[in-house]
């Protein structure tokens, strides 16, 4: 299989709402660099069909996520405008394969960040606003079974995301202490603080800038960055409600 064929296969699964085996079942020596080329090709195809690049998402930045998915390394992937889910709009169950919801700290950037050498402090200085968020992930692999190169190629299981009602500046706001409680139909299913994300969400933003630097790109002013799930994701089921209550960023609710 070529990079182009793999990208088309993954996008076709997304469009046809079907999952399948991970690429590495057949392509056992798929390496990370090639996997990122597949991811970039899926972005090229998304842009060619009219979507707009609006930012990046980090994946597997918390130990909870890494342990659950059995992949020990963080990764970066692309966000387009087609992934934005406005507040109050139901999760589009008709176009998702097996959606799961995870709470995330989301930021917008006021300045470009170009790696290598970006530190958490520099990254924090480039943040314009911080929001609460819920990401709806959806893997193109059956049962979310994948290796690191597989999930890189699959744009880190991107699906949709919602941002919360409160926009805060970083001044006097310790993101590592921001707490979140995740509830399904009113029952708490998990809690975490921002420290779960690489020790501090700004470390995740720096990681994305440095990772993009290696790929010859940079984080851009105006972009959105999803810093990664703070805890294990929960399945989004029809007629159920998932809500994430943050200590100072408000509450985000999504319904299946
Ligand atoms: C990979 C996507 C991970 C996150 O925030 O960790 C991700 C997956 O869990 O399927 O979006
Ligand atoms: Mg995520």
C-alpha cells in the first residue's frame, strides 16, 4: 500500500462509517515518519474537498489515555472546520462509527509558535484564551485497536469537538490545577486536573510546536489547540448525556 492509498482508505472508512483492521496488520513496518505522511495526505484530501485547517489536536498526552489505548507516546494531528460541533448541537451519531467523549483543556493562540526549542513558558505566552472542551473521538479501526503509527495515520481518531462557554486568559490561572469532573447521565465517571496532561497543558502545546517544527510547519496565531484527553474517554450512546464540569472554565455538555 502507498501513502496515498492508505490516506484514501482511512477517509473512505470515515465517509462510509465503517471500521476495519489497523494498517499495521498488513503494513507491519509502517514507521512514524510514513504514518505522519499518511496523516498529512488525509489533511490534503480534506482541504481539497473544501475544509479549512483551524488548528491541531494532541493525542495521548495523559497517562490515563496512554494506558487505556496501550500506546506510550503522545502525538499530534490536524483539526479542520468540519470537526467543530457548536454548543447544544447533538453528537452527529449518523456520521460517526463508535464515538467516545473525553474532556480536554482547549486553547487559542495569539501568536505563532515555531519549534524546535519551544518551552512550556513560551507556549503559555502565546496562548490567547483557554476554554473547557469535550472531544468526540472516533477511530477508523475496529474496537480502537491500533499501534502508534496506525493512530498517527488516522489523524489521532479525530471526530468532532465542542468548546465551553468561558474564555479565560492565562494571567493568574494555573492550568495544571484546573479540575474536571466527567459525568454520564449525571453519574461521575472520572475526575482529573490539568496536571494529567503532560504535567501541564502548556507542555502539550510546546510538544505540538516542536513536533510541527520537525515536520517543517508551525502553530499559527488564531489556531485552536486541543491539549489532549485528561482522562479515559467514555462511549457516547444514543439518548445519553455526557457533561464535563470544570473548576473555573464552566460546563460542556454533549448529547448522543
Ligand atoms: C487516540 C486519540 C487520542 C487524546 O486526546 O488523547 C486523543 C484515541 O484514543 O483513539 O484524542
Ligand atoms: Mg483528544
